[in-house]
């Protein structure tokens, strides 16, 4: 539901900037990652193939079920997007453990500790 209010505005801006279509890169962190995935599906669907979404998410939750993950793999590159997460982050694995939820995209697991971020 978080994407419903944003979708029309985003489609309008993308159509204005890329009237003939093209590549669109969508990135998001945490809930923004799930929104980036929703936007990729929406833009691919509404553009009738004119747009080629690429997605990168960082520490995002699972956006939906297996059917959504498959649809995203078909709609956005690479294979549903790049999904970066830190091994110690509880959000990505917890959301995928919920009944009916599945991750989409190519997983890129990192093992960063607090000293790595200084």
C-alpha cells in the first residue's frame, strides 16, 4: 500500500523524462528496497516493454510471495535485481521466514562488523 500514492507520480515523471523508453535504475534501503521492487514491476507493466528496470536493494525485506518474486525476475534485471544485505542484519531473513513471503533477486551477502564501517 505504501507504493499506491507514489506510483502515478513516478510513472508520470518517467514518461516525461524517457518518452521513448529506456533504462531505469531503482535503488532502495530497507522498506525503500521493497518500494523499488514494486516500482520496477509497475513501470515494466505500464510501459509495455519500453522501459528496462534494473533494481538494487540494500537490507530490504522480502517484498511478497513466490509469484511476486518470479514476476520481478521477469520484469527487472538482473534476475529480479541485486539484493545486498549484511549477514548480521535481522530484517532480511526474518521477513522471508514469514509464511507466504519470499525474496526476489540475486543475493549479495556481506559480512561487515562495526569496525568495518569506521
